[in-house]
C-alpha cells in the first residue's frame, strides 16, 4: 500500500473511495495486521467494544 498517496494508478479502487472510507479501512487493516504479528491486541479489543455499542 502506498501510504499518503491519493493518486496511484495501481490502486484505482482506493482513489474512487472517499478519503474517510480509505482512512477507516487503513486503520482497520493496520489493527488486524498488527494482531497477526502478535501485537496491537488491545486496539482490536477496543474497536470490537465500540462496534458492539
């Protein structure tokens, strides 16, 4: 993923999505990726708690 790059020919789907949607998807992906590496579990738990409210 090209961080901080709004225009990228290889990622047209990202370009079409609103910035807020891309930011939310990036944050969610980053949280899950860090959990896969064994860290950031608290972030995911907080997110789950917020999603259930």
